[in-house]
């Protein structure tokens, strides 16, 4: 039987309320599902892809915040990623910004959950950018023989409440002429500050200028 009059506003709100106040499409897509029946490899794959969805949406956005508390894969990302065009990322480098935190530590197991998630996010952001590296980077590598485009994966971890300050940016730094650092910031709220494609371009320009006035050495250039 059809109603001849509209539903009262209060009743309409009651009916539609759960739909109107529900999760956004992105939040629904990121809802956590059970890992109970998955193998260790499947769990790591699932967690990797959940992080990837967040960090590759826009490689020009540095600050990324996860819709939910995605967990890091158990395995280390130390093998990183090597682009067919040459640039590569590898390693684990923790700098924990609280009393007693490790510095220049390369043991994956010493990372925090937030730090590990940011290191995986950094790896997946690098992969997304370097599948087709910026033209400026490719040109620089073709003319500058002292650097192959290799980066080391470094996380400044401020995730604990007692940390000195908080993460606010990412950076790129030539630790040595032949090895640069891909530096991510891990914040207390779980935010990761990741290098962007624009930062890579600006880094190349800075290093090109730096080496020209430093006897061909990149060491010390930064973005």
C-alpha cells in the first residue's frame, strides 16, 4: 500500500541516518578484514597492498595519514626496489627521537610499528615514482657518473609520546657522493611524511649545482 503523504522529517532521518553517517567509500574500502585464515605470506601481501593504496594515490602529497591503523608487513623491506631505469632503494636505517631510542640502527626488529609502516610506505612511494623516474633524474644520471641513483631507506621516528618534537617533513640527502638517503618522518599520530616526485626533481637540481662547485662531489647536497 502506497503512502499518500511524505514521511515525517524525524522518521525520515531515523531511516536514512545510518546511511548518511556511514563511512566514506575510501573508509569502507580500507575496513580491516580478518587475517585468521591467511598464511604468513598472504598476510604480508594484504598489509603491503593496504599501505600501497594510501601512498600511491598522489605522489606529490608528502603527508599521508591512514584511514585505519594498517599494520606493517612482518617482513623487512630492506631489499627495496630497483627501477629498470637505474634508481634503487634498499636498507633499513632507524633514527628514533626519544630517550634511549636507537640511532643509525639497521635492525628491522628494532623498529616501532608506526616506524615500520612508514618505512614500508617509503618503499612503496619510491617504487611508484621510480617506475618511470623524472626526466631530470634520468638526465642527471646519464651525465654524472659518480652516482647510480641509489638511496638508503631512513626513517626519523617520532612516534612515541616522549619523543623530542614531532615529524613535520621528509627530505633527501647525499650522505656520500655515491649514496643518498631517502628520509621519511614518522609522527605520533601515525602520519608518514614521504618524499614526493617534486622533491626528487628539486634534489637533482640542488645536487647538480652542488657538485659543480665542489669538485664533482654530491656529498652534502640536500632537499
